[in-house]
C-alpha cells in the first residue's frame, strides 16, 4: 500500500502518521476506515495479536481517534457542565473517563478527558463532537479546537508495557499512576504519555507530533523481540475490549444526537455507567434533572449486562428470551481465548438483569453453505469479564 491517500467508495482516505511502518508489516493487506483514515484490521493473525496483548505487549495505532482541545479561563467550568463527572476534582496530569449527555439524559458519547494544565484539557472521542462542544461552550471564556491531525497516537498495551517503556528510555513514564498523564523528553523532543487504554490490561497511550511518529515506532520495534511486542489490528482489539466490558458507540448504543429512534438511545444507567454520574456534584450538568428523575422513578428500563453462553458459537446479535418472552439482545459477542468462555455484552430489560438470571439465546451461525441455528443457555454475569490485578499496578 502506498503512502498517498487511498480512494475507495467515493471517499479519500488519509494515511496515519504510522502508515508507512504498519503497511510494511501488514502481510495480509487487511485495512479498514476509521474517521477518514486507513488503519489495520489484522497484520497476519488476530489470535497472535490478541495473545501478545494478554501475555506480553502490543501496539495499536490510535491516531484517528478524534481529539479536541478545550482551553481558557472557563475550561473547567464548561467541561464540568458538559460531563456527568465532577471535572473540578480532576487535577493537572490526570485523566478521567465518563459520558456526556443531552438535556434528556441520553448519552451523546463517552470518552477520556485529559487535564494537561490548569486551563487546558483534551477530550478524546470516537465520533465527531466539535459542533456539540462549540454549542456547550457558548457563554464560557474558552476556545474549542479539533487537534486530531496534530497528534499521532499509539496504544502500548499488555503486562510487559512498563518494561518496554523502560527499555526505550521512558522509565519515568512507566511509573505513571492509573489514569495519570505526563510529558517526557524523548529523542530530542517531547512525548505525552497517559496510563490509559481500551484493552482492560496494563497499558499506556503515547501521544506525539506526527512528524516524529516513525521515530517512536522505530524505537519501540527495535526492542520488540526482547518483549514479544507485536503490532495489533482492530480484530484482536475487539475481543480484548469485550473481555474488559468496554462499550463501543454504534454497537452498544447510538449517540443521542444521531439516533433515529428513541429505542436506540441510552442513559448512563442503561449502559452501566451510573458510577460515572456524580450525585454530589454541585450545580447543573447536561441531563442531570432527567437522570435524577429516572432514578427517582425506579431506575432504567434496560441494563447492559454480561452473558456466559453455553457452547463455542459467538452469539452475534442474538435475541434473548425468558421463557417465550423476548427480553433483550446481544450487542457484542466473542469466544474468549484467555477465559475459555463464550461471552457477550447485551442489553436486557431491567427485571432480567440481575447476575445469575438464566436466559436463552437464539444463536445463528454460518455453516459451509447454509446458516445454522441453536438455542443456547445464557447466564447473566457482570460485564467486566477480565480484570487482571496488574492492570492498575
């Protein structure tokens, strides 16, 4: 694959700052679109990339992740009104994860907010949020700027991630606390590193100027064999994030500003993000009254749950039943190699969401030339299937 923009389906796709390096290693030429960029689906074997992450370390190009800088005297106040979490408690050099909602308490998206200094923040999002952020900034003394193309990103994930950083001279960064953020000297310049990730494992995200991206990649790959460090594509990442119980927009839910039907929208409590709504937070935030009213009325009608499903056939999009009653649907499913379990994330009616509840999953699967169907027993469990102790260590 060349370095030039890629034409396909009537849209021009841009290479990421790491494209020349990832293209050279993409032995099966497997690519996908991500926010106007071309990124790797798998380099050769999703299974190898998965096990590298769970047993050693992996690299995933997160450069297309949408990034917004919110800065100015009122940046804290504006973001505190935007998000359901208490942003006033977020100190410089720290990050938090949480949702932001519309006035009816429906989740627009969820993402990671980094506080780079007293008056400057960066918000990472999967879907475009510039117009919403600009609307929410009205009346505040802030500037909102999309900085996606100004920052290249690599996710370094896995139990050996700290050793990898130490091996390339970033030992101080390896000591960052969970959800910590810092700037460090690197190869005559600067790199920003956060103790964050989407795999549910120990990990870091490395943020650097695009013109220095290949230098970072080369330094990491120079020590790769010592740590079984492998580049990773999105197929392996999807299995990892399901094991971790991480939700994905347009999969577990549709953002409130894009949903075509009310049934596609979710509140934080629907998505298992009730912990990220701070009930003691002073003042107003978008959706507060609606969320509090729903809780006062008995809570959400639906809940995100985990499922243990019998057999080995992933229950992709399977409908769920309690007796003859349809009570929910699987949103994400996979066979977990490390847990040796058939697992899924699903949305079910609140009355059927308690752990231990027995349901039936209507599972369809592909045979050689036909489609098969099986009714599989499913048990409701907590959605965070894999939580290694070293993740926070």
